[in-house]
C-alpha cells in the first residue's frame, strides 16, 4: 500500500470517527497511533510517547490554564455584569446604544478571557434578556451576541492563537499583537452596522426613554465608570507588563490570574464556592485542550513521516499549477466548510500540521496566516448547519428566540466578517504592523 493511500485512509478514518460523535482527541490520536503501529511496528508506539514529552516540555503551555482561570474568575464573580451595567447607562440614550454597548462588553470580556464560550455565556445570560425587555429586535441582537462573542478567539489573550503558536512554532506575543487591530476592525464593523441599521430603522433598537435617562444622575454615571477600572487594570497588568518587557508570556498569565482573584476580593465576592467553581471549570477546559494538543502532535508526526505534507504541496503547486494566492483561498474555504461541523480547536489540529508547512513554502507570513485562520474560524463558528455558536445560542437563548431566528440573525455579521477577512488578506499590515513595530524595538 502506498504512503499516499495510507494518508488518505488516515484522514478519512479520522473524519468518519468524528462524524460518529467520538471525542476529538480520541478520533485524532487513536487513528495516529494505529497507523504508526501498522507502518512501523512496535517502534511506532514511541511517536505517541514523544508527542507527550514534547507537550510536557513546552513551557508556554502553562499560560493555558492561567488564562482560562482568569476568565472564569471574572465571569463567575460578576465583574462582567458590572461592566454591562456601565455600558447600559452610558450608551442607552442612543438608538441601538445597548447593542453597541454589548459589542463593547464582548471586546472587554475577550481581552480578559481568550475564549468565545465565556463571551457567549455572558452575552446570552446578561445582555440578551435586557435587550429583549427593552424592545430590541430579537433577530438583530441574537446576531450581535454571537458575532461579538466570536472576538474572544482573536483579541488577546486568545487561547486559540496560543495553540496555533505551538503548532506553527511562532511567538505567541507576535500572534497576540497581530490580533489586536483585526479584532478592533471587526468590532468597529459590527458597531457601524448597528448604528446604520438603527438609524434607518429606529424600532430595531429603541433608546432609553427620557424618564429613564433623567433618573440616572451624572454622579451615578461617573460612579459606574469604576466598573471599567478593574478590568482595565487587569488587562494592563497582564498585557501591558508583557509588552513593556517586565514579564514573560507565562509570567503575564500568572499576573492576570492573580489580578482577577484580587479583583474578586475587592468586590467582596471571593469565597470558597467561587474558587471551587472556577478551579473546576479551569481544570475541565485545560485538560480538554491538552488531550487535543497531544493527539494533534501525534497525528502530525505520523503524517509528516508519511510525506503527506510534501505530497499536498506537489498536488497544489506542480500537478494543479495553482498560484500561491489560489492555494491560500482554497485552504480558507476548507476551514469554513470544516467549521460547519467542527470547532476551532479540532480544525486547527486536523489541518494545521498540513497547511502551516505549505504556507511557509508558499512564502506567506505565518503570523499573518494565524490571524487569517482565526478570522475564518469566527466565520465558521456562525455558519449553518452546525456552526458552534449557533447551538450555544440555542441552548442559552430564551424560548421566544427560535432556531430560525438564530439562523437568520448571523448573515449580516458573517458578511461583515468576510469583508474584514478580505481587508486583512489584501492588506497584511493591518495584522503585522503592530508586532513588527514592537519587535523592532
């Protein structure tokens, strides 16, 4: 049996196992280990062991549980709810102002968490009921929350970019900085859409009534601004110290986790139940990610041993005669298609070991490609039939929001994300200017 046929069988077997509902790490790692034993005998079992040792020795992996702990500490302690109250008071006087405030909340939650799941949970439980109670169009605001929560995997400290950095062997600091302006660009596009839509159709996002606005004094408004001080201090203590060279990547994640715990204590909400819940959720998510990374490293090692990467390169470049940009477009399309069925981590560990070496051969910047991959994941998150965010929203939304409403809600934001992806693709400096400026110092 040829190595090419073995590679095809491995990939198809893995996809079949995923479609049957097997856990991602079991499907990927199991196929890799069986293929290694089949081809190289007992010596093939060393590949899984070697992958495990490589994972355990990768020092930046320590950031993963620390960032996850920080995000859950902030959300479980109610600090995110305080933030939404601040946005509610300051932005509520505008048509669509509460929806704009929700996008702002999502950006700040993303800057404190690095996962889209936390943003979705906060948006669906805190913002969505209030928006519906205020008479906002349920289709529009459902899309706002789904689109806003997807920023969590792009705005630093993005956990997805940490995983990409490990697989692509790229500095996580560069990847974080590269995600800043694209993340703000997408947030700006969402806000512009809300402003224009609510100006043309004011009933879609009514402003707070004059009576409600008069009830809120300037003293209360100024007082509520304090809700944003703690998150900003946490973000500065974590990212600011890292960018100034005071702390390393791992040290900055530890500072962030400690600062989030201190913030909960300052609010008077730090207790055993909060610590237990946060630690339990942190352990669950961290173990899931580590098993997936372990399986991905094993699968990538077997694929590389087969020469599958070189075979794909030969197929695209020599046999089909495609240009580098045409190959890049095809890779992005495959991510969107896979995203209809898989989450971002599964997509990354399945195809990144194949695509990253090819992107390097084609002459593209791997940091820039990491941002393209992440934006494509955001699009895939919201694309039917099985977009990850669609089902998260369905599970968390109130009964009056139907699955049909959720499907209808995402298309304007998907189009905005595609437009943003096109801008970052056409103008790579949107992503690369900040890391190049910082690392040139």
